[in-house]
C-alpha cells in the first residue's frame, strides 16, 4: 500500500478536503499512474450530493484521469514507465460475459468496477482521480497519443466517450443533421466531435447566451429552446438528437424535432424521472435510446480520432486543442505536499 494525497468529501454534501488515501501495491498486471490532470465531471457533483442515491464516503471523485506511467507490474505488456495514459469511468470488470468480451466492459453483467464510489473485485472501495496517483489494471488504461495534450485528453475519458459513442452508433457524419441538447460539459464536447465527424450540427440550448461559444466550437446552427418558435422552425429536421441535459426534458417536444426514423439518445442523467406520451414515438417511427460511456476499445478509438483531428487542425494553422472545461494538475501543490 502507498499513501497518496487526495481530495475527498468526508460525508454527503460536505466540501472536499485535502486528505490522504491508500493505493494498493502494484500487482502483476497493474500500472501506477502519476496523475497530471483530472477533469471535473457533473457526476462528481451528483455523487457528492447523493443525487443518484447513496454513495460511499469518504468519496474521492474524478474519472477523467490523464497522467504518466511511473511503475508497472511484472506481467504488464501494454505500457512502460513514461507512457502517457488515461483512465476513464471504469477500472475493472469481470471479463467473462459477452459484453466484456465484445469490449463493452461498461455493461459487464456482473457490474463493471467504477473508478470511484465503486467496490473493486478485491472488495475494497475505489477512489478517483482527485489524487496524486492511481493504480489500475493495464486492461483498463488507454494510451494518450503524442499529438494530444494531457489536459485536453482528460475530459475525453468521460464527457468525450459519452458523446462519441452514441454519435458513432447512430451514424453522425457527412449528410446527417445532428442536434446536441445543452452546451455544458458534455454538450460542448459533443458539438466538437459531431462537427469533426462531418455532421451538420445544431445546438438546442435554453437561451442564446452561449451562442458565440457554440458556433466557435463547430456548431452550424444555434437555437433557444425557451423560444416556442424554435420547435416549429426545426420540427422534423434532425436525424439524431443527443440530449446531454441534466434537468428533466419535455421529451415529446424534442421527439417532434426528429425526421422519420430519427433517434433521440439520452446521455444526461436528470435526478428525477422523465415522462412522455408514446404517440410522440409512434408517429414517424422514432427511436428513443440511451448510451452509457463506452468500452475500452471505443475509448482508445476516440483518443486516436482526437489526436488525428488535433494534428489536422495544427497543419491547417488552427491553434492546438485545449480543454475549455476546468481541469487541474495541481493536487500536490494544493494539498501542500510539495511537488
Ligand atoms: Zn463523468
């Protein structure tokens, strides 16, 4: 066991405080990661507040981890000391079911092990990336390509994969009209990815307050959902809508914006149930779907995709990608444990 500095919420709704936690000793297939950046995800807030139900305390949030390998177990073959790596929302699964074998570890039938607020297969609670180090099995670590800055890579590990997976699954690309509901952490990443995939992208946001940001991120259109005219103007026009909203949505109204056979995919998780009338689905053979993060192979595919687009942007003279979400690599300094 190694004692490392971390930020933890000691109890539900309590502010995070600087403390120490124990990380397990590096086992045969483990890598020790020196954490450089950890994204701040809305899930962190939901769990500290127990908005989705009871959580495990003390709670160390953080499942958008980017860092550098500083030690490897004797059986590790995929990574070496010095490699740039990431860890997302899961750190293990049982690896026996069809889902695990298909690279959909997040849907492990016995339950994937969450990066924090989870119980590992060894029965110990898991602690997330608001810490100086983490120990993870190499099969749940992804490689961050050289072309991708670590701070920009971190948010891809939850927000990125959460939006990339449904955009890919439902065919976002050239000739497709895609709407992203909400321009928060998930939404802004979703807009960038949908744009990079070649789709025509619209943002559906409560107001026009973030319109300039949305257009800069790659949106072609921006609509205010507080304006009832929006729902007339874009009725029946989208192939795909990805909803990132964390507040309850009038699903019937949003389903009316789909083309025949179009899909509305929900990736946001409001704390209250949402209802809709089945006629909103039946007319036009609409699809209402969900999507939960992505497996390890899909997450690696996303990082490689981002690196390709980052280098394409650089060669076209655009500035290098930067995360616009808050990340911090300063846990050591903030915790007063030196650097
Ligand atoms: Zn997250």
